[in-house]
């Protein structure tokens, strides 16, 4: 190979190495930039109100003769219905009788330091009456009034309120959108403080919706802000999002 040709090959080889070095440098820089990320959390909360309230009046008797128990339940049902109609509740829903048979008249117990057989009632029969309440805010107050009135009439009964809340799926999209928006706001502030720009989402993790209220406890809600009214609940979701950072 002639001298001039050797020189030309050397020049081309050097040029190629320089271009390759530039490409590698840019590639490494690009890769490094892609790995610059920030992880932020977005919180969204929404207070939800019950759409329906009902009061459940439950009562039961025990004994050895099923017919006698059924008669007692029927008599008490008539008395409670009479009370409810007097209060203006005419559309009460009455459940079927639930009869439980233990198939045993005796059970072992300790009496005066001795283990002996003790007679017990073989059957337990129960029934319930459900009353729909127009105002969810007044259901608990009404239930307490019912309990006092029925006890005063000599009617043994358990009184409980039950509330129906909107399905979580109906509020889930709104909560997720809000938590994502709040996460982006936090990410933009971080990017601004680090003199960068917030890029695209790398990964995202949407936490489960939790419910806080009188009958629910959210471990992550440390501010004790759960509503205490039984007809209110607080839905809460936290999304964790990883954003790329750009120069």
C-alpha cells in the first residue's frame, strides 16, 4: 500500500473513532437522563354521604317447644307493628322466622366446683322488622327513640341502624384523577426546585381506596379527620408515580 493511501486510511480511521466516541457519549448521556427520575405521591379524599338509611328491629325467644316460640314472635310482631303504625311507619318489612335447633337439651358447666349437666333451651327463634328512614341524618336519633319506647312497652328488642353508601366504583375514577393531578403538581415543584423539567410517567402505582368513618379505620389517616356521623364516610386513595426528569 502506498504512503498516501496509508495516510488516508489513518485519517478515516481517526475520524471514525471520533464519531463513534461522540455517539457513545451522547448515548450514555441520553441513558443517564432517562434514569433521572422523581417519585411522588398524590393524595385524594372525598367525603361521601349515605344514600339510604334503615332501622332494623330484631327480637328472639328460646325454649323447647317451637310452636310456643313462633306464637311469641308473632305476638311481638303485632305489638311492634302497632307501635310503628302509630308513629307513621306503615311499610315495614318483616323477615321470616329463623329457627335454630341445637339438638341438645343439656350442656356441661361448673357449679360449686363440680362439672355437671345443666338444662338449656333447645330451640332459638328470631325475627326482624326493617323500617326505611327518609332522612339519613335523623336515623340514629329515631332508632334510639324507638328503643326507649319499645322497652317502655315491655318489648325486648335490639335496634340497629344500617346505611347504604354509593358504590366505590362510582367515585373511583374521580379519586384516581385527583390523586394523579396532585402527584404531578408535587413532581413539578420538585423539578422546579432542582432546575429541571418534569417528563413523562415512567411507572405509576394506584393504591387501594380506603374508607374512614365511625365503623371504619384508615391506618394511614393520622389526622383523625374521619367523620363521626354514622351517615358519612371519607374515601381516600394515594397514587405513587415515578416521573422522568429532563434538563
